[in-house]
C-alpha cells in the first residue's frame, strides 16, 4: 500500500513565499506575520510576579452585618468576576457579585436567593456558559430538603430561576463541583439527615432546568465534612474525601465515575489511619491523575497535614505526610487547598490557625514528583476568622481570593509567586515555518500553511503538532491552541491549511 509520506514531494510542496525577516529566524521554526508585513519567529516573554500574601487589605462585601457559611466561586469565562454566597444575619441565603481588578475588589448589591433559615449552602459557576451559576441550599421552607436555582450574571446584576427541588428529604453539608469537561454536569454531595450517610448524585443543568440522576451512598455510616472535586482532565470522574466516623474517624477518599448520570463509587481508601476533623482535595490542573490533599490530624494535636496522591482507575496511592501547621488547625471552620493552572507545581493552603488566635493563615507549597516543599506560614488576616472559603482566579497568574467572616463578610486577595508567560502567536497570525536560518532584515523564504515543512526533526509520525508559546512543537495544545500540522515523516510536517 502506498503511504502518504511516499506521495509527498522531496522538496517541500511549492508553497514558499519570500518575506523580510524581523529578528533572527531559526531553521524550521514557526513564524508569524506582523502588521508591517514582516515575519517574526514565534517566541515567549516571561515576567516574574513576587509573592504578596495578602496582596491588599480586606474588602467588605457591603452588607455590613454578620454572615455565616461563606462560599466563593470564580466565573472562568469572565475575567475577574466571582460570586460570594452566605447566610446573612436575617438567616437569608444571600449572594453578591464581586469583581477583582488588579488587587482591588468591589461588590454589587446583595441579592437574596431564599428568605428562610438556612445553614448549608453551595455555589459554583458553570464553566460551559459564561455568567451562569448554580446555587444549592438546605431549604428550610420545605423541611430542610435540598433545593437549587440557576443564576445569570450581567455585570453585577443577577437574575434567578424559579426554585427547584433536587433532593426531597432532609439533608445537610452540601457541596457541588462542576465537571470541567462535560458541559452542564455537576456532582452534588451532601449528608442525609436520617442516617448521616454520605451521598452523591450527578446533576445536569440545561438552561434553567435540572435533571437529577440516581443518588448513591459513598459511606454507610456517619460521614462528616464530605467534600467533592471533579477531575479537570477526565470527564465524568471525581473524588470525595471525608471523615469516616464509624471507622475510627479516619480520613477517607473515594474515586467516583459517571456513565450518563449513573455513578459508580470506588472502594474506600484510608489516607490517614487515625482521626481527622476535616480534609480538602485539589486536582493538579497540569498533571493528570495527581491530587493534593490537606487535612487536620486530630490524633497529632490538630496539626495541619498535606500529602500528594496519584490516581490509577479508582485506586489512589499517597506520598508521605508533610506538616504545614504545627499548631491547632481548625479544619471544620476553614481549611482549603487549591492549585492554579497558570502556576504549575505549586499550591496554596489557607486556614484558620486556632493555635495563633484564629488568624487567617496561608502556606505555599511546591511539588517535585511526589515530594512536597513548604514555605513559611503567613498571616494574611491578623484577626479572628470564624469561617471561610477560597477560590483561585482562573484568568490570572497565582491569584486567589479568600471570602471569610470576622463578624462581617470580607474578601482578601492572595498572590503566589509566579511567572507570566506571554507569546506573540495567536490563533490567526501563524503564517508557516522558515525554510532556513535567517538574520534580521534578510529576505526569508517561508513555507506557508498548507505546504510541507521538510526541515523538522524527531517528529512522531501520524501525530498532530501544536505550536507552544515559546515556538517549539509539541503533541499537546498550549494556550492559545494553535495547530502547526501533522507529522508524515520524522523530519516532515504537513502544515495546517488556512
């Protein structure tokens, strides 16, 4: 059988056009077309950002009265926009739209979702549609059942759908996490009030409507502080972590998978063989099947612990425990761990340090394979925090916001040290590849899109190659995602057509 590579001409396909080189053009490298008609090699520019914890003073949410059960979620589709949820002093389930510009935070007017006695609330933006979020709550107007609404944000204004019953029995400890791959799908986690069993369900949002799948028990016993997080790399996969009270209050994790809306839960895996109070899990957004797990170890003076986990199917193997707080870590009030896609190999833990006057405290961690290194504890709020929540700003580098109550609702930005990497290539300005090496001002022959670049090396035949920020080629997409072409020989790339 004749192969595609055998049909290709030896000389490169005949799509060569001459341009003036702007700067040096290495042999075979991707180039862009500049506004002046010259060509430039694809390249990246790096800018370092210093750590700043906190990055600014705390900002009041504008409500001016005591709050409880604070929650925060960033809109991944609108830069700098987030939403906070809380129980206000009138026991209403309330929200504000927040905006962060640089380190400056501002809030829109408070909106009441439900005016009844509420304790458990959960809120999250849907990554599949800009401005859409889901709010779930313990609905005490109807015997503490689980209700939900869909919200739409425009600027700092919010419109709400009619309330929908999601679970028609008494519940508590609500958490939700959206599937990062499957549009409109999220995992609902809660505790049944009748038996205290941990429970999950797959829910699909379509417009302002919900479809709830069959509920599945994670733990047939009292389940405390169950948290849920969806895998950003694998559709229909998630992790739950909790304190397994019947099993000596040990820290436990399970991996769940979804088929349609049917959930299968993997076996219970003990990540801490003695009692814990609270645990939180974060998936590594840059490394598939890698998680970071932070928890409060009751059996060691309530010290704060963190460890790395590696997922294989529904199994999880763990690295060694590392202590991030040697004092009393009040995990059931405020303990969060998050990772930022734009800051690889780093994570941030924020918590209420009961051993240091209940102050808001943070620790930056770095990962090297299965090894964790921790920075020093940093007080970001030098007063008592009662409860809190933290979210990562997905459109910034290393930027997090903590929403907490110290009698009033307040938000404060935290900045990890990071490096901003920008590039001159866009989805529309990629022109082709240089046919040889050229210096600034030379007339350069460029193999245009649709042509055949024969001066490559070490390509995997049959693979699609993407242009990286720094101008190299790889089989995985970068940001922005720009396809260079398909490898038909180890040295030959069939460039994408215009």
